[in-house]
């Protein structure tokens, strides 16, 4: 096949003779090829950074959307990925071999495990997030859609899938370890989350060239009402009574302490489960959490929380809330939450996350501002939050004491009034 070297543009593309390759003089490796037909294909040729075999990466046929300039931009993107150690042709080949939704999900999880799927914060997915994704894939997506061809999934299939999950067709009990048991209930909230994950998986499939469009786009998902739920005064009292009853019945003390900390601090459950002693500075009533949903986070600690944490016995390893079986394993807090919720007769729509929302709602009831509440619970929606602990730490300590004391009061936990923290004089 004959070859030429010119800057690839519309005029040269229109004049390209059959059985000819045109190499671009502006971007090394970028070219266009015309065989016997009138179709012209853009491509980029490269060698993997690790010295691997030579690759030919097809960009697409000339014509909408692939103009000469658009194809050159794509070639530059591909070559940039190669420079960073990726092999786009190998990734595309692997994706094309994923003929079913089940195989696509396996590819998605493999790339997530390798840190190649970036979040909106330009970071790889956290291990806990990947674990949640894996659970939803194994318990909902694969059973209902796993055997279907990726390219055959339609919007109607996705809507049917969403309603099937909401109606409990995937409800079951799954053994999660030697002693663990996970209850898969389904419901509208679960359906909304699983459809959101399915949309991310199909966006990944589109990027890998496995399907032309994302069938999840345009699907109207169920509203997730959990964020609007907060504990009533009676439910707070029931929770406090259940925790005290759990102590009397010998429920694992670190689990009860972790649940009490969630109520007193508004932390996420994963933040308590993964809390390490080096992250605590009880003298300064501060926790520096290194691995939260929003990245590193500095939290003020109420006196009630400090007393609780100070009372936790030290065990091998540095976990504050150890599991029932050592070896530095994470505490299975969800299992203990269900026991406590049952003891208290709490409604099933109350979850551990409800404690977080209730804490923030109590803070609002007490008149604290949105930036203060955001700093207390570790939100990073505003840049001021990351500086707030340093700029107004006494304000935050007073605020967290006020909310924790009100929480303890509602739960029926008698506690001495907190020492008043004087505010700094204006400079």
C-alpha cells in the first residue's frame, strides 16, 4: 500500500487515492487510510510505553463526527494516554470481548480496583465504594441483566430492571463470610442507587467503544427519601433506651459505643468503623480523618464524644472500635445496628445514616449556620469549610458540645452541663 506524508486536512483527505496511507506531519503516529472503497479511516499508531508490541488504534471513519481536526485531537488524547502508561487499543479489545453485562461489570470492577476509574474529585474510587458497587452488581445487576448482551440493553430493559429491584425480585439473604449474613431487601431507594451505578457502568462501556449509547440516560429514577428522614424526640428516646438495654444484654460494647458516637457526632458510619487512634487528639478535642468520602477531614469533638473515646479500651492494633474477632478486621456495625434498632422498635426506614441527618437537623434547630453545620459533619461543599476549623475552632467546639448535649438529653443520657467555651475576641 502506498504512503504519503502531508498535514492531514479536508483537501488532502478528499484527494486521497485508493490503497494509500496518509501520515500526518503535525502529529506523529496519526494517519488516514483509504483502501479500495471510498471510505477513509483515521487511526493512530503507537508502541506501548513498557516496550510492548506496536498497536494500531482505529479512531473512526471520515465524516461526522470524525473530521480531520476532530480525529487529530483524538489521536493526541490517545498518545497522551500512552505516555501515561496506558494501552488504549488493549483496553478497547478487552472491552469488546465483554459480550454480556456480567462480563462488562467484571471489566468495570477490574478498572476500579486498579484505580483507573476517577471520581469527580479526580481520584480513584475508594475501596469501600468499590465494595458497595460490587455488592450491588452481584446482588441486583447480574441476577437480572447479567446474561443479556451489552448492545441489546434498551431503555425499556433498564426501566423494567429498576421496577423489579424496587418490587423486591432480588430480595434475598447472602452469606458474606464465615459468620456474616447480608439482607438484600430491594425497594425504591435501592433501585435508585443501583440504576445510578448501572448508568456509570454503561458510560464506561461507551468510553470503551463497547456500545454506542448509554441506555440509562433519560431514565426517571425513584426519589431517595432517606436524606429527608430525621429522628423524632420519641425515636431518640427509644434509641437511647435500646443502647442501654444492649449494654445490659451484653451486646459487643465497641459496637454500642460506635453507634453512640454516630448519634453524638453526625459522622458517617464508615468514619467510625475505620477510626484509628493516631487520628485522635483528645487533648485538643480534634479528629483528623484521613480517608473520608470527601477526602481528609478535620472534625471538632464534643466533650461527650471525647469521654466516650477516652473510655474505649486499647486492643492490639490501633482501631478505636475493634471487631469481635481481632486481626484488625473492620467492625460489622450494620449487623449491630439492626439488633439495636429492633430492641428500640425503630421503624425500618431509620438507618445509621439517619443519625447523621438528625444531628445536622438538631444543629439547625439550635440556630447554627450552614457553614458551621458543614464543618461539624465534614462536608466540603464550600472552600470555607476546609479552613473553618482553624479559623474558628472555639465556635465549632461550642457548637458540637451544644448539639451533643441536646442529643444526649433526647436519648435520656444524663450528662453534666458542658463547660462554656469562651469565644475569641474580635481582632
